[in-house]
């Protein structure tokens, strides 16, 4: 059986939809953190560290930062 390759954004959106079907509501930031953490754990297993967790926090925060518009007064 072949696996479908999904982008990170697609994984986040599918997780949100799948959880919603189970009446579990999460926003994009939470889903992003879950997907990123889960993939890190699968990759590193027992070697997943506090440093990795801190990196997830920074990466998720950066990806979900509100876009700044230049307002000139």
C-alpha cells in the first residue's frame, strides 16, 4: 500500500477536519503543534528532547504569527 505525501499545511488541515468529525475542536496553532511534535517523536523516538520541544514552540509560533501590515500615520 502506498502512502500519500502531504505538505505540512495539508496535514494540519486534515487533522483539524478529522478531529472536528469526532467533535474535538482545535485551532490551527494547536493542530500545527500536534503534527510537528508527533512527526518529531516518530523521527527521533526516545531521543526527542526538551530542545526539540522548544524548537517546535518557536517554529509553530513563527508559522502562525499574524501578518504585519505597514501602517503609516
